[in-house]
């Protein structure tokens, strides 16, 4: 039986966001969003990931992107998952990120672009975790309902560097091209990339061989709650940035970006036509909205 590799970094499309002002009207609330450079001297450990065919993100391009990690008593941070800010205090991620062997998610970074740069056009800020809630239907190691919400320990001061993404208006079946983003390595040998990357991927519909014959998906792909997204080229992602978003882009939409999927898992990396499984966000809108003030 195949063993899947949890996590997939994700990145990419040569699309620049429009003006920050266009995004402002889409924030603060978990609705459908209708028509100090203060890094410390602490040591950072960034989990190696594999991102193939990605391009560097531009400053402020994905101001909703979050990095999730565990900070230990020695002030050493191990970053191991991604997430998406969806209001001024809540981050959307994958449920399996809450069950990492590395430790509990207890720190979330927003406003980051490159972890190795201190003079870049960014505004990194770390937040503690008030609470973390997996979907009640998530039952590890089974990977259906792989979605969770993290409540930050304080309200985010919104700016051009920290902005929530909008939730989807539909289930994503009509979306052909997606943008996936995250931090990670740029080749199979594991050469590190400290910067945020982006990659353009495509929908595979329900034709998803990746989801077959897995103990973790005993019923195969659940088309109502999961998306199958990948590339016919060697554009790919792998371990390390689970929980990050798969986005739709529409220049005529005031939101520009909507979070359609959450990176869940894949089996192999770097193989054309071997897509990744994403949690379909639209299927969980009622739960997300109900939990926006997290119990």
C-alpha cells in the first residue's frame, strides 16, 4: 500500500496583484466577500520542502499567507505548515498540521516574504495561538475533512503586508488554473529557498489517480470535499507546507484572490500528472462561519 507524504509546498503564477485598496473592502469578516521589522536573534529551523517550477512572490502579493510552527523553550522555531489569514484573528489551515510530531502549532508568522532577509519589503510579525480547532469530521490517520482554524492570541493590525484572503463563492469546479504558494526548497536535492514561492497549477477534476488505493483515503477521492490539482509539467510541491492555500485569481473581482483549496497531501513529488489533494473550502463555509469566533 502506498504511503502518502503529508504536506505540499505550493507556489506560483506570473500575476501581480492590483492595488491594495481593492482588497480592503473584502476583509474583516468571514463572509463570501461579494461582488516593525522585529525579527529577533532566535534560531529558526525551516522544514525542508520541495517546490518545483516555482517563482518568487512579490512583496505584498500574498499578504494573507501565514507560516505555522512550534517554538520550544529554547526559543528555537521549527516551521512546518502553511496557512491563510481569513479575518483579523483567524488562520485557515489543514487539520493534520495540528497533529504534527514536531509539536503543537504555537506560533504563527504573518507579513513574511523571505526568512533570511531583514531588509526586504516585508513586515514579519509573530503571533501566539489562542486556540486551534480541527473539523469534527477529521479522524486521523484518515484524511477526509482535513481542515482546521487557528485563533491568534491578538487581533492583527491590517496593512498592505497583512490582509485576509476572501472565501470562495463557489465550489471551484469551474476554476481551471490555481495559484499555490508556500516556502520551501526548489529542487529534489533539497536546496533551501527561504523566500515565499508561487506556482500555477491546474484542475484534474475527478480524474485523480493520486487518491486511489490509500489507507488514508479508504473511499478514494471525495469529490464533494476534495480537489485534485497538479501539473502536466514538473511544477510541484512536497512535504513541509501543508495547510497553505490553492487560490483562484480574477482581476475583475475586488478580492482578486479567493482561497479555494487547502493543501492536504500527495504521494510523490516532481512527477508530471501526479496531482495533489486539496481540501475543498467551499464545502466547509458554514462550519468556518460558525466557528469564526472559535469556542
